[in-house]
C-alpha cells in the first residue's frame, strides 16, 4: 500500500485539513472516500482501509475541521467555524475533487459513518457529486436527542449569539446524546454505546486523536443538527439520483440508528421514492461501530467489497 499525505484549506478559511490517499500496489478498481464520525478521526479505520486496499480499492480520507490531526495541527477542537454544516460538506467536496484529479477514470464511492453518514447524504444530494455508490454505516437517523429532546430555540439563541464559538451549554450537549445509554448496563463506560466489545470501547476512549470529551462549540452543535436535518429531510430522497446504489449498515443496539430502525427507515424512504438498488444489513446485538465489532467487521468488509465491485466498469 502506498500512502500519500495531502492538505488543503478548509471552507472555514481557518483550518488546514489533513488528508490521506491509500493506494493499492495492484491495479485500482475504484475510489472509496471514507468520511469519519463525530469525536474521532480517519485513522481509526485503518483495519477497514487496509482490507479495502488489499482488495484493490483506493481509499481517501481526511480528519474534519475540529477533529483528529487537523485539530492537533491547528489547536482547535470541536469547532468547524461558522455554518459548520456547509463547511464540512464543502471540505469533503474539495477532497473528492482532489481524488478525482488523481484517479479520473475510476468509479467513485462514498462511505460515511455516523456524523459521516450525514455528511455523505448531504454530499450525495449535490448534483456535482456524481457518485457511483453510497455506503452508510452507523447511520444517524431517528435520533431521539435531536428529534425529541433538543431545545432548538435555545440552540438557535446561543449559536447566533456573541459566544457561539464557546462551548455549548451542557444542557444542549446532553440533549444531543439523549438515549445513548438507554440499553447500556449500569456501571458501564459512558461511551459503551460505541461497541459491545470492551476493547473497542477502551481504544476509543484512550485515543488522543479522538479527544471525544473535548467541548463542542455552540455553533458546532447547531451545524451538527442542521446537517442531521438536511440528511433526514423528506426532500433528500428525491435529490438522490434514482439509479444510485445504496448500502446501509448498522447494529440493532445502536442508539444513533434508533437501534436499527433508522437504517430501515432510510432504506424504505429510498425505495418509496423509486430507488431500486438499496441493500440494508443490520447486525443483531451489536452497537454503533459495526466496522470495528469483532463479530461483524469481516462481514462488513465482504459487504463493501461486493457492493463496490459492482461499480467496476461504470
């Protein structure tokens, strides 16, 4: 595997986005743009990236504004600047453009996990994206915190006020994650919803490039909710090209996906709006990171390889 590091200025005009291109030594079959989730970074996917590269796929990925090495470099965590919902999507479009320059003839697939699934969906609805496939993992849909608990009036007030770049009130952050521990046993780590496997949870907690406990700015929380709303809006389905193949992956103990129901909800919405190539796989008993859970990670790779293999020749 050949590794190329690239960087580019974020759409917020402040951060220098850190990105990587993982290239197989064999002839490449397609490009996969991997979009990571909230409070993590793209190198947490190295197992998945290595498996895909071994199968002949180019993988491009970055660390979003306020996250991972981008945040380490610029010293700003949990903030993407004003209009964060637009910024993170614009940055992924920039990365896509750079990847297409390197591999103009290859099919192009986007894989988004959690927050990344929201970014990927908004990106897909843009006509200029011109994707050949969309894979959504740990899909953020029917989230209790955003749809039932969020005090949107307060959120709008603090995110548009003079302290928008400062940490969001604990009340709002708590609402964002409402329901995440509903099915977690007493005494378990606060991030046990990430995975059933204790080692995955421990790794998530001690990774300094995750910095999951870093305060989220008020404007970042607003941008997160805005992106969620865009990705889950009724008009999103009609904006997705009717012939775009979609793969949705989740665990039925994942609160981000409403314990699997959110995955079926999005799939059914696509089918109802004329999208015929939609596959959903929900693993029983597993939580948010089905790409890291030992019971599902190899099966998930097989799902992706089969899915992306169908893009060859497009």
